[in-house]
């Protein structure tokens, strides 16, 4: 493995970019998804079933479809073409945010719905404000929220279709671990592809272990 790092020095920048893009996508997806999931879990409104159906559809949305949509949006003829983000890490972050958002929102909503509905009434009867009651329910659902974060990160760190479309797999600019694996496989360099795969699996395992440790602490 040491020989691999010396013969493939760009692996460090590729790994770092993978973590930066997926980390930013997870952060933005969480900032959008958790509030939406909380709102969907607490609120009842006309058309809610349709919105829930859209959310569930988004949870299974093919990444290549997301990539195509972001590509069209950021292309020169698209509504955001003026920003010039196509084939940049920013475009990859947008695509991964779109992928992570419905997973985080949907699992947060499900986690809230699984909390005993009597808990809110009990907390309110003890003199808590509606906001405090909502915060208590969210705390009770924290394991499901963390599970949503784990699922969201797992989906985007291993994703290749969307980032390939909007990033272009440009060496030194938008090449990440997944796209590098595809490139090396196509070139027939299977040893390098396998080494990159092991690094990707190691990064994913390390992040998931951290997430699960946080989840475990909430049970103590």
C-alpha cells in the first residue's frame, strides 16, 4: 500500500476532495432536510400525503437523474448558467445535496412519527411550551435522525453518476474516489482501482463508525 501512495500521489487530493464535497453535501442536506422532516412530522395540512409521496420518491431518485437536472440547471442555457459552476466542485455539492436531502428529511419524519403521540400531551401537561414539547419529541427521535445522516452520507460518498455528469471527472479539479475508480477500471488498471476502492471503503467505514458512536452515546 505504501508503494501505491508513492506511485499515485494525487490520491491525497482526490480523497480530500471526496470528503469536502460529500461533507458539504451532507451539511447542506441536513440543514434543509432536518427542518423539513420535523415540519412534516409535526404538521397536518391539505395535500400532506402528496408531499410525503414526493419525499419518498426523492429517497429513491436515481442519481443520474439528479445529475442531469443539475447539469441542465447549471448549463449555459440553464437558469443558473451565469454562475459558471458546471464542472466544478460546487456543482457536485449541489447534486449531492439534492440526493441527501430527501433521505434525511424522510427518515427524520419517520423517526418523529414513531415517537409515542402521548409524549407531547404529557410534556404540555407539565407546563412546557409548544416549542419545548417539540424539542422533547425531536430529542426522543434523535436515533432516527442520526440514522438519516448515516444513510445520507452513505448515499453521496459512494455516488458516481451525478458527480460524473456535473463534475466531469477533471484531473486535479473534480476527480473524486468514485470517478477515479471508474477511470482506472476503464483503463484496465485493476490494481489501482482496487486500491482506490479499499480507500473509499475505509473512509466510509470510519465516518459511519463515528456516526454510530454518536448514536450509541445517546443510548447511555
